[in-house]
C-alpha cells in the first residue's frame, strides 16, 4: 500500500466480539446482554449528540473558511470534531460516520497547505456526514455509502497530490 492509498477499517459493532465469555476474566453473558441493550437504547441520544457535533463542525468550518494565513488552529478545531464523530459512529450502528470522520481526520493530518481546494474538500466531507445522518444511513450505508466513500477518496487523493 502506498502512502496515497487509504484503508478504511470498519470495527465490529458488537460487544460480544470484544469480550471473553466463560473462563477466567470472562464477562457474564447476562451482563453483556444488558450492556448491548443499553447501547442500543442510546441510539436516539447518539443522533442528538451527532447533530450537535455537526452544528459545531459547521461553525468550525465557517471559521476555517473565513480565516487567513496558515489556519492551523481552525484546521485543528475541525479535526477534533471529526475525531469525535469518528469515535462514536460505529458504536451506535453508524459505521459510515466513523469512516467519513476517519477519512477527514487522515486528510487533515496529511495537509501541508490550506487553499480553497482543501477547504472545498473538507466541506464535501462535512456535507457527506450531514447526508448520512439526514438520510439515516445506518451501518456502512450499502451501495450509497460505498459510492460516497469512493468519491470522497478521489477528492482526498486530488487534494493531497
């Protein structure tokens, strides 16, 4: 894999795959089931949280777009919010949000400049996140999610040339 390739890793979305059942240090299967139900019950809360994060990332993006010079602080603010979005999505069944947040973070990390093309690319990533939540695209988003990621990967590659 070259430095320009992007690998998207979709983490499993089940607590059962992350813990040992039976034996020393194992988790009680009933406790595991209760924890999975608790996570599932928080999905509506996740949607509220991510909508708030999207409002915050929009504000950070506006500050980035209006900034002058290196824009390091503004890029960092967008990165931090994208990182938060990336970290939460898969836990609540929105794996595509995790993939989009990851791709945006990786792009920002590799930037050596911040011109209008970079700002446009960041905006497209943010708009894609809004689309996923607006259309309630759970999991990997199916064929639509695959096309979205493929298109954004082309944007990513073009910006980082």
